[in-house]
C-alpha cells in the first residue's frame, strides 16, 4: 500500500457514496435535490434516481473508490448483476457490496 492509498472501511466507503450523491445534487434544481443519507434509495421501488442519474453515481463511486484504494473496481460486472438483492438498492447496500469486493480485501 502506498502512502496515497487509504484503508477503506465502512465510513470511508459510505462517505464516497454520499459524496457522489451530493455531487449529483449540485447539478439539480432546488426542487429536485435528493435527501442524501444512508437510506437514500438508488434503484427499484421508491428509487430517488432515474437510470441516467444512477449511472452517473456509479461511475463517480467507481472512480473514487479506485483512486482511494489504488485498485480498479467495477460495480456493473456479472458479480454485481447476479446478486440476489441489488447492490444498488440504497446507500447502505451499495456500501456493503463495495466492502465485499475481493479487490478491496
């Protein structure tokens, strides 16, 4: 591990996901802003994001986690798509999924 790489624990990964949502909020009109928190729905019933916004968040999270860990990750591979529960359901499930990736072990 180089000095630029961080240990990615739950708090650090969740902060990356929340920051990606805040960045998305910065691009939205005041009446379209998301209520950002650990329970923010990303995908599925009651999701607060449309598909384009979800893709934007996923790309931002992949880049930030890859930069922070020094390892390339993909959140849209077969492993993610084959999960019984979508890793994109909400901030908590996405955080947990990222932490389960072997690339970060």
